[in-house]
């Protein structure tokens, strides 16, 4: 009986080790960087959407993915914020903006962090309102996170959640489209 238990324990250990190796080696073979382009059209002018995009403190009112937001001290004239989510705090820096047209934020971490990147929001007028596009240019350094990012999760997921919530903020149900 004890010999069978030892073999089963060994077999379970080998399987677990094999799975870990698959994840780590798989992550190492997958690309570090990704780009996800997500777009919706909202039947509002850009000058109505822009103030909502820029009001980081009120983000938790209409986007359930964020619990709270606080302003962080500016450094070198760069505006900084911290979003508190269910997975922890995310430090952001506003790196570029053109009111009613373009906003660029980046995760404010060292390049060696587990993950990071930027979101570029663009607002373009259309016949029916404004095309709002988020381009996520991200990277995943952690091999385990990278494996799951490329196999389980969709890099569009957060932008889809944001844009659908933004549409609902204006009383609209929007349908995200994806590009490259």
C-alpha cells in the first residue's frame, strides 16, 4: 500500500513539474509585446466624451473594474494617478494629450516589472457621433503571466470592458470592433 502511495505521489509531482515547465517554456517562446486595438462608436460629440475620459477620479462611478482612483504626486511635470482594482493598484502616468482628440496613458512602472504598457485613446468624429479607439501597446515580462496572456486571456478584454462601460455611461449599448 505504501509503495503505491509513493508511486502516486511521485506521479503527481512529475505531472505538476511537467505542467510548470510547459507554462514557463511556453511563456518564454511567446512574444513579450502585444498590441490590441479596440474601437466603438458612441452617438455623442467628442467634446462630450473627452471630459468623461479625463475625469479619472470619477472613473469608478461608471466602470466597475476600478474600485477607486487617487491622484499621485506629479514628477517632472507628469500627471500621475493610481487606479485601485480587485487585482491591486495600477500606477498610471498621462504622457500625452490633445483635448477632444487623443490621450495617452502608460502604466507607471520600471521596464523590468511583470507587465506594463500604454493606452492611446483617440476620438474621431463620424456621421453618427464619435469613434473611440483604445490601442493597448503592452508587454509581459513574467513568463507565467505571458503564457496565460497568450493562451487564456484576450488582450482586448480590459479595453472592451472600458468601452462598453463608457457607452453605458452615455446610455448606449456599444459593439466593440477589433483591429491591428
